[in-house]
């Protein structure tokens, strides 16, 4: 899963270098950011922090 | 009697502050890459395996660098508009703030004694704590670039300055190298497995093949 996220990020950098069309580039960036946030969420939800708030 | 309306001519000639603004974007991208180089030192120099949270923080460092990198790439072909400048730095702020949330979460995961923390420390602080500091500093820096947009937007500095034109090739190549090497390093670490253990102890692609 993390390898795929790094692949998406690599594509984001490639989109910068190749100056892909704005709409496609923004879609790729936003999708990658959203996917990375989704990959992060289980770490928060599954973890017991042992902190009384 | 007729009134003539004339729109103010757009400023396209880049002064010193505009060139410095573009240099600042270079410094930001290279700073993000430098942070990743530090992580590489711990991984390959000291033999520590990055955990999934560490990988996520690396992703947000790369993602945060993408915005200013786009300003740099765009500046090679002519004047950068204020809209493009703001979009690039705004993206950097968003990615840095989400990255700081990931780092803060990992700090909280290990903050309760007697948890020794994950992996080694640098000057008494674990890498995820340094990452939190770096993300917050990056968000402040990107926000400052936005605030100073009238002075710092590059205009045509990217094409007017030969040094900036040469530097853009180097900076973008460095970012591409770090994005590619992180992709390869993660693939070797994770192999063809969908999930990754929270505390990895081997490069699974290698152990699976051998």
C-alpha cells in the first residue's frame, strides 16, 4: 500500500516536471493527498494512546 | 469631455526581492529533501528500519515540496502569476500541516513513560519529534511566502536570471531523485505485501526472494 502511495507521489513530481495540464495535475495531487490521509487514519483509530483527556 | 480609463500595467520585471522569493522556493524544496536525506542516514547508515508512520511523514515532506517545485518549474517558461504562486505555496502549507498532524500523533504514541520511543534519537529528540518541528517550521515558512507575495512572487525571475534557470534544473532533479529513491526503498522494505508491520525488522522483498 505504501509503495503505491510513493508511486502516486512520484507521479505528482513527474506532473510538475512535465507540466501536465492543470486540471489533471490538481486532480492527481488532491487524490494523492487524500489517499495518504486515508492511509494515516487507521493508525489513529486503532491506537490506544493511554492518555486521559 | 471624455475620461480615459487605463488599467495599471502588470509588473513583470523581477527585482531582487522577486529573485529572492524564487530562491526561497528552491531552499524550501531542498530543505524538504535534506530532511529526507537525514532519514536515509538513519535507515541506511545506522541500519534502522522505518515504520509505517515514518513512511507517511516522508510522503508529506515530498508532497509539501511539490507546490514550490511547481512554482520553480513554471518559472522556467515565463512570468509566474500571483494565482500560480499562491496555489503552490498554499499546497505546501496544507501538506505541511497534515504532516505535522502525523508527526504529533507519533509523538503522542510514545509520550507515556516508560515507552522508550521508536528508533534512535538525534540531539535527544526522536526523528518524529524533529519531523514535527520541521513540518511546523515549513508551514510557517510557506505561510510567510504567501504573506509576502507582493514582494516575493517571482514574476519573470526564472527566465531573467541565468543562475535561477540553472538552479531550477538541479532542484527539480534532486526532488525527482528523492521521490524515486523513496519509491524503490519502500518497495524493497514492503515487498509485495499490502500491509506492513508496525515495527519492521527486515527488507521483506529481499527476505521473500531469498
